[in-house]
């Protein structure tokens, strides 16, 4: 039970990667706050954890709203006495060529990915300091934190930005035992990626099958999607690591798509 009684907030946890991380943490004894824009969907995940004998609560959180983020984090800390782990996972995808990218969509992408990471970090750090035990902050980056792809200027920019935030939080938090890391998955077949397949097919003028084989998975060693379980195992490693030895580091989980 690597996270026994650790209070863990996972954003965007009603589905996909966030849900799998929450379920994995719960199986390791964590107390899970399922934070999502859709509280009803978050409650479904929390109920599943509670029925299995774990401890979970659902909180409504629009990660671009400082008021909502602060209120949700305060609610969790009041219920369970603090915050030990934050997984900043909430994200969306919008694809366009640079010259056709609507500025409103650009701002929306950066708000969710970067403002969301900043606001949740800002809200959780005081609780981690106050406990005297430190904590773990994990940002959901991407291979696009290291590499670029066509049509994804906003996403690539945001995911690169998380690397800088992580390194700064690591420097500031080190003396308090607060660690920060970035997980950089390749393509994971979540609803977010499923939505991209027809979009890229249309934008690139190729079949959906070719989007998968010749765009998404062409540089992997085995032509396989990364799984939500792959990502959750790395999230567990970072959350449960016992020292500052790995702080500030990122780990690519991509079936060899990108190798450092």
C-alpha cells in the first residue's frame, strides 16, 4: 500500500488517464479526490472506489477558475486534513494549422493546460508545506513536451510550458519535501485521442487508418498505443517515491516514440 492514507487530488479524473490514475492510487491506499468539470461523472468514479472499499470524494473543478480550484482544494483539505499528492491531468485537444488557429481556441488550450496546472499547484502547495511532510505534484505532459507535431501549436506550446513550471516548483519546493515531475505519454487511446483521428484525417487528407499507422504510431517500436495503465504506473512511481532524487524530472511513456 504505497499511498496508504495519502490525500490525492486528480484533476480530469472522471475518465481516461485521470480515472485510471485515481483507481490505481485508491488500490494503493490513497484517499482520492476525483476532481472534474463534470461532478456527476466524478461522483460515479468516487462511488466505484468507495464500493471497492477505498475512500473517495467527488469535487467540481473548472481548472481555469481560481475560485473553483481554491474552493475544491479547501474542501478536500478540510475533509481529510491536507493534501499529499496533486495530479494535474485535466486537458483537451484542438487542432488547426497555425495560420487557421482561432485565437480563442489558443487561449482556451493554454488556460486549461497551463493556467490549470498553475492554479492547482498554487492551491495545494500551502497545504503540503503546512503538513511538514511535503508532497508530490505530477503534471500530465506529453511526448509533445519534448517533440512537435503538425496542427498542434497550442498543445505543444502548453506541454512544453509544463516542463518549466515543474522545474521551478521543484526548485522552490525542495527544502519542504515537495517534489514535482512530468509524465510524458505517447498516444493513449482515450476519448481525447479518438476525437483526433477523424480530425487529423480531414486536415491531412488521409484515411483514419493511416492517421493511426502513419502519424500517431509510426515512430513507436511496436506500433502500439500507450495504455492508461502504463501511465498510471508511472504516476504511482512518482507519487510514492521516497526522496527528492527524482524531482524536476520527466519520464516519457511512449513505446519508444521519443527516446531521451
